[in-house]
């Protein structure tokens, strides 16, 4: 199947490559030339705009940094809606405001384009190995029609409700992650001030109740940076 992919950054690049590995034809666009070159080298076809992606593909995936970027890519000049035909499906996998998803879906609907919001959890490592968790909002029939495609990029894809529900679920997930990061930072600070340092931290990680897999992968040395990333998401 020919799929459009817009946004080939840290997350989008490996996700697009996994679609190629699964045997799909990918038509891609990004504002960064090197990102395009990397995905083209893996077998994708590059085009010059979001509009051009939509002109060639009946399913278009967007993976962009934030709400304004998605609005511009979809509703702006040279955007998806300028090239999409009625019946096109837009799968926005960006982490954006639920209200923005609803606004974009309304514009899509006015042109006969179907949209679901499908943000992901798991970060770059799981984007690379294709085991992301995908949370989806929108019409359930539309979700079912693209679920197999989503599962080429993720280990799970769950329908959470109407449009915007995917991003609402992602927000709830990020609250949990942020609380864990903050709690770990406080616990490690306590251990350090008590003169226990790395051994205490290691003990926390190994204890079942104290295990937090994000810190096992990334470490807890940059809790402020990790919290800032959760705020952005």
C-alpha cells in the first residue's frame, strides 16, 4: 500500500522506515533535507510538499513536534487539505493539544477527509524497534481500517474514544511518567544527601516496587530535562 508520511524527525524517521520494512510504499516530506535523504535511502519516495504527499496517497501520516506544526502542515498553504481527495484518511501521530486535534478534524471533515489522532508512547528506542504504544481517538471504523498499518509501527494500538481522545490519553500517560521522574529525582536526592549515593540508587532500581523502566534505559541524572520533555509532550 502507498502511504504518505510527513515529519521525519527523531520519531518519524524510524517509524517511516518500519513501514518500508513491512513492504509499504512510502511517499515522504520533511522540511529538513537530510531527514528526507535518510528515508529515501531506505526506499521511500520524496516529494516537495505536504500537498504533494496527499495528492499521491489515500492515507497520510503526520508526525510533527506540536499543534502549530500540524495545523500548518494540514490546513496551511501547500498543506494536506489542498492535495487530499474526499475519502483520504489523515493519521496524526503527533502529540498535540486535544482541542487542536478537534479543530483540524473539523477542517478535514469539511473537505471529506477522515482523521484520527494517534499519539505514541515509548520514545525513540521503541520507534526504532517498532514497539510503540499507540493511543487513538476518532471514528472507530476509521481506526479499524488503519489498525494493521499502526501495528507495523507499534506493539499496541488502542481506540480510546472520539477525536482528541488519543491525545487526552497521552496527556494522562505523561502525567504518570512525569510523576515517576519527579519521585525518582526526590528519592535519589534523599539518598545522596544521606551519603548513600549510587548504591542506594541501584537498590531502588533493582527492587520491584522501585523499578521505573524509563530510568533504567535513560538514567535519572537529567530529571529536569526529562520533565521538560514531558511538558512539551
